[in-house]
């Protein structure tokens, strides 16, 4: 396996934009090689799409539901930097609905989740980096050989030899466009169109929902996924929190609907699918404009040596959590002057 080249002879100053898994992985790997790294995140905290929302009696994972680790290097990285107690195996019953053959079980596989919530992993990772949260970078400009970043409040951050962008493709493209880097931005255009939206709802039921599965992919026009969040390890509290994800097509037609309308429609579909009679006692809804990539093209990462700008993210490496980590690994190797 290719390892990152340590190049402590030429310490670089690097700005990382975004603190999802790709941004945090990039920052940790660069820092571990001795470089000076500063991470900028537009939201109040780290995590990106590995998101959890605070709800009564705990939290619900409204973004990534679980992740796999087909490359053992991924769990080794998590063990070292996030800690073994920040995540665990979700031993649940997973099923999908085949229109012809009814409900079937998904094949067995280790499926991991953050503990006690998905954001536990990115919180733990972020302890190893210098993070400026609540800072949305608007553009980049060059001072000689170095990069200056400007945020949407006009505040400037200077002196970076390299920049790593880990925003979803449409946002990364906007950033490159507004920095006058049109050719680079054009390379992201096809990827931007491949990101699918998703309405997510977390709903609380006082009585347990009965059924054969804890997590389901139904054959439904409205619901793409439903899962008992309370069946994940470390989630305690009365009743059950269920997470419902709408299909991209259903979401696309309801992008501007109110969260209330969306939640009621998805909960009605949930009742139909599970036969559960109880009304939800509480709920929250969240709209993801860029949830998942359905790109067939997986270059791994993008790096322009002459500019010193790299782009990483799940959408460049097959989508999903592990793809975000793989993409960051590939980019950091590409950025090392000695290669590997
Ligand atoms: C509803 C949903 C369900 C999913 N289910 C699964 C699943 O079950 N399994 C799985 O493996 N994956 C799943 N995924 C995908 C998974 O969440 C992603 O693959 C992964 O989290 C992407 O990480 P990332 O670091 O590439 O991007 P992100 O997590 O999107 O991180 C990008 C970060 O950049 C920040 N940012 C953007 N622009 C700027 C700017 N200008 N300045 C500063 N910061 C900026 C954003 O706020 C964000 O924090 C799901 C995603 C969603 C939304």
C-alpha cells in the first residue's frame, strides 16, 4: 500500500476548506507529515454529511447512516486518530424490498456507526486540527506564490502554499469560479450535476415499531431508506427514533416544500410500509441539496501542481464515507513532492 511521503525538509502551510471526513483526513495526514494546517468550515461544527441532529433524549443521524471499511487502512486510521471508542458495529437486521419477491435480508457485512452518534467520529478527529468553524470561504487569490482566502464577511486569511478543497462539487466549483480559476472549475461541472438531493426526517415513536428489520430499503417512490436510529449502539432513551430518507426523485419535486409538509408525507408513507399505527410524538426534518453522488467516473482526487490546489471528497471516489477517506488519502499522496 502507498504511504504518505514525509517531507519535513520543506514544511508547507496548507489551508483545508471543509471539515467533513475528507477535510479532516487531509488535515490530519498533512499535519502528521509536519506541515502547518488550518481548516475552515462554514457550519458551526465539523462533520459535514456525517451529521447528527440533537433531539429529545439524544440525537439522530440524519446524514450518513453507517459506513463500511473495505480498506483495513480506514479503520486503522480511525483507531489511531478518532479512538476505538468513537465508533462501533451496528448489529441490526437489514432488509430490502424486491417488487417481485417481497422483503429479503441484505447480506451480512460489518456496518460501522459513530458512538453515541455519527458526529462522535468527526468531533474526535477535529481535536487534532486547527479548525475555524463558522467561516465560509468565498474566494481565493494569489499573493505571489501564496494563497489568500477571503470569507463571506470579507475577512482574509493569508500565507498558504497550498489549498485543499473538500466541499461538495457544486460548492467547490462556485469557489473556483469566484476565484477566477475557470478551467479548474470546468473540470467539476460534470460532477456537480451528479449530486442527488435528499429530504431526511427523524421521527420519534413512543411504542416500538414491530417488524422483521431495523433498517430497510423499500421499493417505494417516496422512501429510499428507513432505519431505527435507536437500534444503533450507544443510543439510549425512551421510545424509538426512526430516520426516514426520501428518494432523490421525490425530493427533487418537493425541494421548496415546508419541512412540516415533507415530514407528514414521509411519516404517512412510513406508516403504510411498516403498518405502525402510533403517531410520531416529535420530529425534525432536514433538506440535503447535495446528499449522494451517482457519478460513474471516479478519478480519486483532482490536483493542479502549478496552482497548488487539490480537491478531495466522496464524489471523486465512489461516494460514501469510505470514499471520502480514500479520496483524501489519494490527494495527500499526490501533493507530496516526492510522490510515493
Ligand atoms: C442523507 C444522506 C445519507 C447518506 N448515507 C450514507 C451511508 O449510509 N453510508 C455512507 O457511507 N455514506 C452515506 N452518505 C454519504 C456520506 O455522508 C458522505 O460520503 C461523506 O460524509 C462525505 O464526506 P466529505 O468530507 O467528502 O464531504 P462533506 O461531509 O460534505 O464535507 C464537506 C464540508 O465542506 C464544508 N464547506 C462547503 N463549502 C465550504 C466553504 N466555502 N467554506 C468552508 N466550508 C465549506 C461543508 O459545510 C462540509 O462540512 C450519506 C449522505 C447523506 C446526506
